[in-house]
């Protein structure tokens, strides 16, 4: 069921989402969609790109992927940039 986008109000979007679910739509996440598209993990053409996306954008699942690739498969650790704490913004007066 395709629906034209309505007003950008959160309540409206949630209502449309509930209507779609009642009509049989299954909510999915970006991670589940990405993993479904990859599906064949023996496909090395896209494996590295998918794992890179997972490690950098999918939190705890990415940590698990990093652990599996380094501890189980013997790959070198992924070099992540060092986190720098931002300076607080000046107070509004």
C-alpha cells in the first residue's frame, strides 16, 4: 500500500505507521534490511563494505562484528578515530 507523504507532524507519521501495520506491513530496521540485502556472506564483493557500515554505524552489533572479525577470523583491529570531547557552547544571554 503506497501512500503520499502527508504533513510533517510526528503524530501523523505515527498514525500512518500504525495504519500500515494494521494493513499487514512489517516494520524493519536499517540493520535488518542491510543484512537481508547482503544475505550471502560468502559474497566477498560486498562483504567488506557491509562489515564497515556495521562497525561504524550500528552500535553494539558493530562491536560484535569487530570482535568476531578480530578474535575469530584474525583480522587486524579497525582503526577508529579518537573521540574528542567537544567544548561546551557559550551560554545564551
